[in-house]
C-alpha cells in the first residue's frame, strides 16, 4: 500500500510529465489539476511544495527552454518562436527570461552569503 507521500510524489511526477508533453498548447491550471485528479487549489499548493515553483512558472520555464532551442537551432524570428512555443507575443518570453535570470542570480548570491558564514 502506498503512503500519502508516495501518492503525492506520483501525482506531481504525472503532472510534470503532462506539462512537459503539452507545453506547446499552454494547458491551464484546471487542465493540469484534472489530469492528476485534484482541485486546482490543492494542485497549485501541492505542486509548489514538491517542485519549488508554481505550475505556471514551470510551464514558463519549459516554454523558455523550447524557445531558446528554436532560436538557436532554426534561427527563427521571435514572432515564429513565440507562435511555436504557444506564447501570444514577443514580450512574455523576454520578460520571463529576464525574471528567470534574475532568480538564478539571486540564488547564487544567497549561496555565496551562506558560504561566507
């Protein structure tokens, strides 16, 4: 018999796989929650607890990584890349990349401060 932790882990693993496979169509929170048989509220909370980011942030990360690959490999335009990744325009990916980089920088700075103590 599975423990509650194992059940929760499996649900989040299924959700991550669902988001990975469907990131181009940008599934909603309701769709992802329904896929793992949870309410959107509980799914949001559980996903953040297990993954460390919200489902939306994870989906943005997947979209950004896909966009980076398209821009690098195909030399596509920003508009074509936004369309291919399921994003509506050129601003969300650029804003998300900036936020992603800022978050990485903040984590690095926090680690350095912790190492100094």
